C-alpha cells in the first residue's frame, strides 16, 4: 500500500483539534477521541484490554508452534516472538533472521493469532512488510529515525517501545516520526526505564505510560517482562496496568523457560501465564472497597 492511501486518516499539521502543536498527527484532540489500532483483527485502544504473549525469540518451528498454541489457549490475543534480536553482546544468540519470521507466520496462522515481531534494520523493512502483522520497534531503536520512517512508510501497524533512557515526550515524538512518514497504526509500549538499583531489571514507569496515554490519542500497552524481569511480580504488574486504564500487555512466555536462548530468567511458564490471566480476570469486575 502506498503512503498516499493512509494520508486521509492522519490529521494535517494544521488540524485545529490537535491540542499539542508538537504532535499534530498523534497528539490528544480537543474532543478526546482515541485512535483504535488493529493487529490483524485485534483492536487496541477500544474498550477491551488486549494481551500479547509469546517467547522472547523464535528458536525452532516446534518451539514457536508450541508457544503459540499455549498462549492462544490460555487467552492471549496476539503472538510475539523475535527473529532479529538486539542483543547486548554480539556473542549471544542473535535470532534466526528471516527464516524465523516464516516460522512465526506459520505458527500464527496455524493457531489463529496475529503476530508482532521486531525489525532491527531498515534494509529488512520492505521484505518483512509483506508478511508481518505488525512491526515492533525495540527500545534500542526508538530514536532510529531512518528506521521509524521506513516502517511508517509501509503503513503496517507498529508497536513502538519506549527507550529506557527516553522521556515520555521523546517517546511521543518518536511516534510522531512514524505517523508523519505515513502510518497512524501505532501502539506505544512502556517497557521500563533506567533508574537506580538492579533489584528489578528496569523501573516500570506506569505513570509515564498513563501520561503518554493522556497526551496522545494512541493506545498504550505495558511490557512488564522486560521492565521487571522477575516472573513472580508480573501478575500484579499486569493487574496494575489494567487498573491504570491502559490498553493492554505484552508478556514473555516460553514453553520451557530454563531452555530459552534469550531472556530465560524472565519468561513465564505456561502455568504462570495461566495464573496471570486468571488474576487479570479478577480485576475486570469492580473491586469492592473496604467497609469503613
Ligand atoms: C523484546 O521485546 O524482546 C525486546 C528486546 O524488548 P526491548 O526492546 O523492550 O528491550
Ligand atoms: Mn526479550
């Protein structure tokens, strides 16, 4: 699809209903209308709370198919998995590359879940655009403007992670780069920022996510797996995300976390993911207050 096909959906830079002149395409509007973004047929930013789940990386055909089946059965709406992995060390597993995307696509179609996967390089964008349901732009590339624009030009949905050193405003401005290039199909994803202490992997900034949701008209989701890194805390973080009025979650789930080639310590087992989903359901009904 060409950029021109998307232009009418995006307000012009002089749209008088945009409240923040720095965010003419993605910022809050005076009427507070929100933008619903679809990955496959799954809506983000509409009333229902949406869950993306799956392993950090695609490791083999069997593993991703098994993971897709598990998360789908346990209530996830969208499958995640990386084929291009941004690893801190060049000696760590870097992902299966394009063959991994094919495995992900097959698992996704077999088990009926659309999928999102990270794009690391501008040179892969065109080829990936033909088969992915949504691109993920990882935290490390949040201000890789050439990549943001290349992905925006495809018009495909984008999950835009917040960099761990970026302010919420910088994050929203990164989204504006994608929108200006041609796609308003952007989901913002908070995944933890650097502060002090290493008790949790990063610091989950729920307030920053709420602020971003308030200032923009884009859906905002939370990835507590990377933000916290400790499986035992994820179900409470997930419930907090739901209670905060945010639009959804991204969590890492691996059929055998101890064998994961990437982020093994933080992945939920299918059993823990099942518990997380059951815990979330408790918060979808109103919580009674303690009697005075
Ligand atoms: C991931 O989702 O596996 C990932 C690498 O995330 P982030 O970019 O948030 O570190
Ligand atoms: Mn990961």
